[in-house]
């Protein structure tokens, strides 16, 4: 579990680097945006597995602060959708909404990478 979390954090960081590169090379924009959803799904699977392991562990093997651990788990799953989902203004629900800037995607992916690493470290 620990190794897979570190690998996932590395992949998330690499995707963030590619998102930054896509600001200069428009050909990378579509592949980067397409990769975000599967990465979020993989993070969610890792978090569910981690929470399952924590809940099935003996009380002495659980994290010292369950609140901190659960906070990192929630942040890891929720940050990318929260930061990259854009909605039309309430006064014009039919308005065309542009996707979040790639810089926002890069920061969100880096933040999730940090949350995944901290999730492992708090165990």
C-alpha cells in the first residue's frame, strides 16, 4: 500500500508537470485533461483501500489522529474536482463555461500528491 501511494504521488506530480508544459505546448492540453479523471479515480480507490485497512486494523495500529488521517483522505479525493469544476453563473445557467486553466489543474494535482503522501505518513 505504501509503495503504491508513493508511485501514485509521483504520477500525480508528473501529470502536474505535464499540465504546466501544456500551457506552452497546446498539443498536450487534451491528453492532460483526459488523464485527470482516471487519476482521480485511482486516488479514490487508494483512499477507499486505505480507509478499509485503517478501520479493520487493531486499535493500537490505527493512526494517532484519525481526524487528520480522514482529512487527508477527503482532501485527496475532493481537491481536483473542487478546484477544476466550473459552473455557469446562477443568473445565466445556459452560459458556456470554459474549463479550468491548466495552472489550476497543475496546482490541484500537486496538492493531491501531497495529500496522498501525508495520508501514508499519518498511518
